[in-house]
C-alpha cells in the first residue's frame, strides 16, 4: 500500500519542533529500527501467553465449551450439526456441515442424540463428498452425479455416495451401511 500525504512534505515538517524536524530528515544507515518493549509489557505478555496455553483458555467461550466436549469424548462424534459447523469454522477445518440442508442437519442431530455415531459419520462422509467434490462426482464404475443435489436416501447411498469413496480400511463403507440401516428403520425422516 502506498500512502501519499495530502500536503507537501515541507508543509508537514514545518509543524514539528526543530528537534523533530532533524529526526525526520536524518538519513539512516540502517533499514531497520530498534523497538524497545518495557519489562512490564514483556511480563504482561508472558503471563497472558502462559495462562492461555496452560489452562486451555480461549477468547471464544463457545469454542472453549466445544473443545472441552471434544476433549472429554476424544472426538467430535457427540457434537450436533450446528456445534460441528461452528467447531469446524472456528478451527479452520473443512466445513462439511455447511453442505447439508436444514432437514439433513436435523437428521444428523437425531442420529447423534440416539447415539448412532456410525450413521452420523456416514452423513458426515456425504457432507465431505459434497464439500470437496462440489457438483461433479464419479463412482468407481465411472458414472457421474451431482452430490450437492442428490438426496440422501438408501438407494442413493448405495448407488452413488458409497461408490465415490475409496477407503481401503472399510470404515467409510461400514458408516454408509449404518446410515442406510438408520434410514430404513426410520423411513418417515428420510
């Protein structure tokens, strides 16, 4: 950014005392200036850094609450869709929950509330697919689809979402199976 004075430099320097004018016009042989910080300021900074790093204090009380919840559980599986959305945004993670529509977020919350962590993770996998692949995804057999406009139904999970995942551990497929089972057992909410 270039800042240009609105007055000529000679007009500006006339507003300073002779000592200040001398300091302004003095040519410096160094390209850096020395900045001194008082011992009191150093102590205050050290104290603040020490307190926040040792006690887990954060400037955001909502985030602190969520961090404690995650720390207690060891993962984010006990967070509602809104909590996970906030948590992901605040920590700078990929915000997958933003890819779910309100009814899907409500469904996610029902799975979390019922303790069906695997089904909720399956929903999270779909949200991740939507977030990272956008409007064009392909299955392992080469079929393409738009995950952002694809309803989350047992048939669509089987035909599209589960076929877009390449997970050699099998975890993603078991999460999709849990989600399919949940939707089949609760047909009025899918």
